[in-house]
C-alpha cells in the first residue's frame, strides 16, 4: 500500500506538536528547553517535507468527521498549500533550534513553551485546511497562540500589555471580517468545502462575490500587515520574544497572502478587475509607507517590523497584478506576477528570519535594541554581524541578496503588463513601478543604517562594549536561515518547477517557462536573468580589484606610516560618528509631511536666575501617522462611550429586566419585518 507523503508528514507534525507541548508542561527543567526545541524543530521539518512533497506533485485530501462536532475536519494539500507549508516548516525549524539557546527558549516559562509547538502546528494547519470551518478553527488557534506568546515576553511591562491589546483587537476584528465573508460565501454557494466553492463560485452573483472579496481583503490583509491595517505589527513584533517575532514575521503574516490567493484567485475565479487594482494600490501604499517608517526607526525590531509591512506590500502588488492580468486575458503575465509574489514570500521569510534572530542575539547580548546605543558589534559578535549583513543584503534587494530575483521578476511582469488595455491599468501600473523603485532605494538606506550604525560603527554604550557572541544553537538557527538566503539569491531557478505547479493551482493557463537551471529564462517576454553569474561576476570583480591594489602597493615599494591627518582634532570617537537618528535626518526632512515627526525642547532655567540655563532636554519621536489620525480618534470615542455607558449599569434589577424586555421586543420586530 502506497504512503501519501504530505498526509503522513502532517500526521507526524501533529504528533510532534502534542509531544512537545506535553514535554513543556511535564519534563524536568534540566532537559525541558532542549527537548521542546528539538521536537519543535522536527515538527517544522515534517511540515517542510509535507510542503516539499506537495510542490513535487503529491496531493492529499482527507475528511475526519468525528474530530469536530457538526462540521468535522477537512484537509486538502496541493502545490499552492505546499509553498506555505514549506516556508512555515523551514522557519519553525530554524527558530526552534535558535530558541534552545535563547534564554529560556521561545518564551518564558512552561506555559509559553507549551504554546510554541501549538502555534507552529497551527501555521501548518491553516494552508492544509480544505473547508471553511477547518480554516476558521485553525486561524483562531493561530491567533490565540500568537497573542499569548506576544505577551509572554514581559507581562509586567506596560508596552507589552499595550502591544497585546492592540494585537488582540486588530487580529480579532480581522477574524470577524474573514468569518463574515466566508459565511456569506458559503451561504451563497450552499457548501463549505473548497472543492464545492470552486464549482459553485461561477453561479454566485458579482455583487455577492465583490462583497465577499472586500471582507476577505480586510481580514487577510490585516494579518499580512497591509496599510492602513498594519498598526498591530510594529507594536507586537518588537515586544514579543525574538523567536516569536521571527516566526510571526517570516511565517504567520504569509498566511494572509495565502488566504487572498486561495479565495480570490482560486476559489472565486479571479473575479473583477477592480478587486486586484485595489489590492495593487494598497500593496504599493504599504510598501512605500512601511519602508519610510523603517528608514527613520531607531528601534531595531520596530525597523524590521515596518520592513515586513514593506515586503508584504510588494507581495500584494504581485498578487494584485496576477489578478489584473488574468482578468485581462494575459495568463502568461498572470503566472509570472504570481510566481514573483510567491518567490518573494519565500525570500522574505528567509532574510527576515535571519534579521529577527540576529536582532534577538543583539538584544540577548546587550539588553537593548536601540540603534543609537549600539555599535562596535562587528568585533564582539562576528558571526551575528555576518549573518545580519547577509539578511540586510536580501532586505535591500541588491544583487546577491535573496529578494533581488523576485523583485526583478515582479518589475518584469509590471513593465510588460503596460500593454494591457484599460485606463486604470495604464495609470496604476506605472505608479506601482515607481513605488517599487522608491521602496527599493529607501530599503538600501534603511539597512545601511541598521548595519552601519548598529554593527560597524564604534560602540556607543557600555552594553555594546561588553557584548558577547550568541550561543551555539542560536548561531545554528541563524546559519540555517542564512543558507536559505544564499540559495534563493544564487539559485532561484531551482524553484521553477515548484512555482509552476503552485501558480497553476490559482491561475490556469499558459505562462512563461521558468527553467530549473541556474538562469531564469522568460521566453515569452524576451528577458533573462542569471543570478549565479551575476554574483560570480561581482565577486570576481572584487577579487581582481583587491589583487590589483595589492600589486600596485608592492610595486610602490616600502612606504612610511604616519597618523592620518584629521584637521588637528583628537582621534575619532563614537560621539563624532553618525547615529541612527542623524543618519535618518535627511530622509525625515524629505518625508516630513508624511511622517509628521514630533519634537520637544525642554529648557530648565537655573533656580537663581531665569537667564542661566541649568538643563536643556531635546526629544524627538516619529509616531505612526496612520495610527494617530485613524485609530486614536476611534479609540478615544470608544473610551468615552464606555465611560458614558456606565450610567446604564446602576445596579437596578428593574432596569436590567427592562433592557431584556426591550431587546426581545426589538428582535421580534426585526424577525417579523424580515419575513
């Protein structure tokens, strides 16, 4: 009897998840962290195997009617599911190994460690769901586990509690939108299974499908950090333990993209063009706004969180472009745009895992994540500096970085899509290309700042001077993610057959051939990229340049050494170098109207004379303008309404009975009107 590899791997992952959770609660302290970390890493490996098998062409479908009352559990794994299973599994493995050496593991205490494997398994269960009810249960499990892990960092901290409240509210509002949209879709189709929805979607009215898509875009877009629904992300990621931050940013947010692709392109058949033009516009807005905020951020983890907003915005642009091209009758371009989006999802997962784990190592070694207080880490943390530099190269989308091939593919699809007819398309596509170019340039400045001021500059605090290298398991976890970055940078074509199968699930029809060799040849578009050759030529040029300089130096003969002339000033100190704040000052001035920075100058005069100054304090903050202008007024209104509603609860039983009677009467009137 043949064995279904995706199904077997998922069953193994479920067993490992239960075993790791039990070990977290029952194992002795001396072996608990290693045991939970090892079992969780094996869980991730099982998920990666399931995803790899699906990408290789194996499918899996199962129904477990007795597991949940009424609906049961329906599982379905295809190549599109396989992309997200493989990504989530790989990230779980790397972060779990890293977590063994990170203080007390992925979280603090037994309960936090028990939540880690449950959260990891929920990330596998969401893309493996084959029905609306199964997806919603898995989605809620993922949301609850991630919420509890976010607040496990330091429950006594006011910032952690505030981040937990924001995350709880935003994620459950998103769940309400997803729940409403999927129930509406299921009611219109008279089925909840994905197979049934795919068949019945063509018979649903365009108005219903459009309403469902708007709700799903809100719900899934919120999880993906789409602006303006991103407010939870730069709050939750910095305050969560670093392995949790890495797993959320590199794996969890991707499932918002999965939901849009699965329902928008696959189950509802691409729908109308305005769906995807809206998605592209919001994606471009997210990319630019996210990287502008990252460019001026001083908190290293907050910077990385806003970088996630930027990169998921680019993925949304690719998904939206795929929908536009499919609706316009250009399946080749649709496949190319969706392949670019999926490839960028994988690249982002790889380099963001490296960056968040590197930031966690810095926080573990110094106790701070403020770039203005760091510096000098290159000599004290050489391994962490090296892998962080590789991750920064990927995030900057420079040649040799993990994101360069995917962003190049995305730009190719958009540029060649300019021939698609339609006034809105002709306007949106060039603007989107410009937004991608702007975000790429700002990403270079952002990560030059992060790497230069945080690692390469002189140490600006005692904590940075006393930093130490990360532990062995932490370096191993970062090294695995760095290896994935290198593979995606130089051999992205190896993912060609897998991407072809995944895109075929959502965009049926022909498309460009993506070869499985070193080069990526787009025969339908007449464009070629050789990432490995590009990296080899760049490295060769650097080697030749260094050899040439050495040869010139030897021919020049013996040289005398003397101190460098520095205009009579003493040797360079940390106070003379750029800080992260001063480095970002020119960018802040350029985007002053967008960022609306807040500054405060507090002058304290001397007690004896108002003309003598005792102390001057200057502070600067760059708050999230969307949060201040959109969410804070809503929060204040809800707070005032809550305070006013206290008058309704005066302790009178008669009043409470009147409330109940009035509610019943109103409900009966509504039911009568509905009939």
